[in-house]
């Protein structure tokens, strides 16, 4: 994506978070995205846990809107009257509140600590290199999606039961590493425009009892212009129209669920890693993203880096050790031993409107207006809307 050099069209600040704020830890096992796939399967009659208590349905359509946080939707009921009329419940995304992590969570029904997609940029253990799982790139390495994310997907499970799940999304993502990692077992239907996706869902629901449709423009426009901007609101209105049209097309006995992978904040204060020698000292690699940084440290430097970053970002970010993040349940109730090396020795997770950027190493990302990944309600809360026919 190419940020507009003219800058955002909305204020860059988010609601201020007090200095003594505590992390909004995801409600794993109660009301999180990790609890949704099993509950959807249960609604179709598959014997599995139904944590969310979803009612039975002959067919299910899941409308996944990238970046549509529940708090953001609630702020604009006039722009999305259909969605707002059905907004009754929220879930938490998981940590980090980023697209790859949430897609893996939705694709496996597992927490980040179980499926291992613990950040956008993660260390490849033993290699001294970063892997970008959004772009599926790692300099000098080939990453096999089925090895990096080996857990059986819910779609593979569905396919084995004869459900034949369908995924409707732009052709751009068909066959990508991330798609192969999290959507294995899905039958991919390419559709570009909003109207094409609506029509594809109509046809898919005649053939399959489980259909997922993805829309990413809300997230994209939020990154480029900021959430709440006129351009962002325009995309929100498109989503509202799509949801209403899909609901009208549901066969009898079907249910439409609308959710998102994360929310968003508009960046304000920027801490630039590339221009902070004090923050670079002892850090071998800077991973994650601007709202959820993984710091991979030089051997023996983890404690010093932790103390330096904690003091430098006091009142602006939660700075914890890997062990603290795991013990506090940020990635779920447990983390598999083989995934621990993917997590930074130190994690720096901003709140308020602060972002940690790397202007030279990540110039495009550093210019983004809307950001997400942290443990704030604005980024964690996602809607779960249910419409039945």
C-alpha cells in the first residue's frame, strides 16, 4: 500500500490511555476469535465445543471484514445502519491484533500460542533472520506454509466431513503462503468487486453449507487515511450494503455472522527505532509491527534492553519479557515450546496513540496513519453480528 503523502484527513490521535493502563488481555476460552470456529462448526451439527452458544443452522456464511473493530463500528451507526442494528456482542481478537495472527486463529480455532503465528514479523529460530508472514517472505529462506503452521485447519476438518467449505476473496490472495497456511481445505472462489463477492456468496451457498467472504478495503483505507476519515467511512458504507445484501440472499435456515480480525487506532506520537541509539543498543532484530514489537536481543542483553525500553517508553507502552507475556496469557493459556523462539526476548506494546516505527528499514509502514496490534480495546474488540433467515 502507498500512504498518501498529503497525510491523514482525520486527527491522528486516539482516545488517550492513562499512564497506569493495564493490557486488555484477550478473553481466550470465553469470547475470543479462537472460540468462534468451533462454535460455528457446532452450529452446523459437528460434535465439538460451542463456547459462544451459537444456535443451529443448515448453512453458515461468515463475513470477515478486515479492520472493522467493534469500537470503530459503534462510533458510526449512521454510516452502517444495518450492521449497527445487529451489533449485540463483541469478541476479542487475540495478540497481536494483526491480520495474520487472527486469520490463523480463525483458520485453526487455536490461540496464537498454539498455532504459532505470533506476529507479522517473527524470528526464524536458529537463523538470525526475520520472517514476514503477511508477505510470506524471509531473506534467503523458503518457508513452507504447512511446516510453519502445521495445525489442522477447521476447513480441512470440514472437508473431511463432506462440508466442502468455500472462501470468497480477491484472486490476488489465491495460493499465497498465508492463504495456504491458514485456509487449507477451503475451495477458493475469486471475486473482486463488492457486487461480485455478493453474487459469489449467493452461488456458493447453493453448493456449500459453509462460506467465508473476505473484504479488506476498510483496513486498507484505515491504514492510508485513518479510521473515521471520509474515505474510510465510504468503505464502511460498502460493508454495510454488502452485509444487508448477503443477509437477503440467505437460504431458509441459514445464518450470517459478521466479524473482523482486529480494530485500529490512528497514530500520533512516533518513536523511531532507527534514530534512537539508546533503543537500538543490544537489539539484534526488530520484529512485529508498530503496535506490537518483538525485540530479539544480543545474547546476554535481554535484561538491559528490557530495562532501557521500559524506562524510555514509560507511560506509552507495556514493555515485558517473553516470560512475562506468556505468563500473563497474552498469546493464550499456553505457548508450545517450539514457538517460544518466535517471540521476542522483550516485547514493547504501545498504548494511547504511540507507535514504534523504523523509518529507514520500514518506510512504508512508518508512514501509515491507522495502526493495530496492541492490547487496547480499540484494537482488540471485534463485532460478532448474527442475522438469521
